[in-house]
């Protein structure tokens, strides 16, 4: 199984570049581990990852 770690910015720029301006720098710098590599991702997968990342960063903001 191919496992690849990429920054969220890489995923966004490859699959959903229109979302780039809406994400914070800390979100874009998040490291994402992809089970089957970047080549296996589709736009719907990217949107799920983006939504999770936003949610996680918002949750972390409340904890600090």
C-alpha cells in the first residue's frame, strides 16, 4: 500500500484551486497522510479533507 504525506495546500492546488483563498495559512500547512497517494484522490475526497481540516483547526482554536 502506498502511503504519502502531503501538505493540504498541495491537495487544494491540484484538485480544488478555487478553495485556496478561503483557507488559512495554518490550514494550508497541515500535513495530510494519504493512504493511496495523491494520484488516487478525486475532487470529492479533497473537499472532505478540506472540511475536516477546517473543523479540526476551529476546534483547536477553542482549546488554546
